[in-house]
C-alpha cells in the first residue's frame, strides 16, 4: 500500500536510508561518510523533509519498507525541469519486487499536476539505478560533479516529461495561488534571525530555513506557487492557519 508519509514514519525511513546507502554507495561515497550515518540525526532530517516536501511511503503488513521524497526544484540547471524526485529507496531485502516502480510512478503522477518536466539525480557509478530509471521512461540529460564527504562524485541527471501541457500546469498553479490563508486566532508565533516558534494547542513548532520563508509567505499573502502543498496541509492539520 502506498500512502503519504507521516511523522511517525521518520525513524523507519531513517533506518532504510542508512541501510540502503551503506549497500548502494559502498565504494562510491567515502567509507567514513557511510560509517558515520547516525539514526537520530537522520530521523531529524526525515522529520524536516516530511514537513517541507511531499513524502510517500510503501507499507507492507503495517511496516514501511520504502519511501520517496519529491517536490519543487531549487537548482537553476535544466530550467525546463521544475519538479524533482529527491530520493527513492527500497529496503534492501524488499528490492526487485516492483515497489520502486510503483513509488516512482506515483511520484511522477502527483508532480504532473504542477510540473510538465521532472528531473532526478543519480550517482554515475550507480549503474543499477540508472538502468531502473531508464526502463521507466527517464532519459539522461547531462552530468555534474558534486563533492560528497570530501570526494568528487559524478552525478547523472535523468528527466521525463509528465505529459501535462503548460496550460494544465498553469491552471493548477493559479488555483493554488488563488487560495489565501491567515493565522488562526488560537495560534501565536515569535521570530528571531534563525527560526520561528509557533505556539498552538498543544504543539510547539519550530520552523527554520525554507519552511520559515514559506510560513511568512503564507500568512503575508505572498506568492504561494512555490510553497509545497504538503507544508500548507501540515499547518492546516496543526491548526496553525486557516483559509479565509
């Protein structure tokens, strides 16, 4: 079963990431980077991603066995590709059963509402993954080098057209842009140079970096087309904001 990722999934996602990275990227990423992956730190990263990105998971017998992050691209390279799949990993002992394909297709489908072209990056030496993406319709767009853990790692960009027209994408973005939100009367926040602390009943929520910027855009009636819907839904669920 594929469903949206939730905060309760963070630790499981972190464990899948650590296990798959240590197997997949052995001899690709530095050994010290893989050895130093730590569950608490990775869980905190997962919680941030669940709050700020679109996250889906595959669940079997009540246990999460795979996950995928996707959303709006930050980089300016390949400007026609505005959507990105940031990560897709399947638990080591559950691979080769079509789970990755199902997650990939679901992510592409969901991104197609607001993006006509989608991109992802893959380590060039990870030929197995590149072959998987090519079998699922992605094409190699170019290459780049990124320093990871002190080592220069060659990456390959793969992309796909979603089949959505620019008119479809524009209409979907306009519909999202038309909505406006305000801070609920039951919520308050304070801000400093690094973060925003939001007080709700019964939660205390801290927003840093991009989520901090997104929050200010939402309550300030700014441009919402680049604010992930997942983040808006999260604030709605926590009763921080409401439509007006």
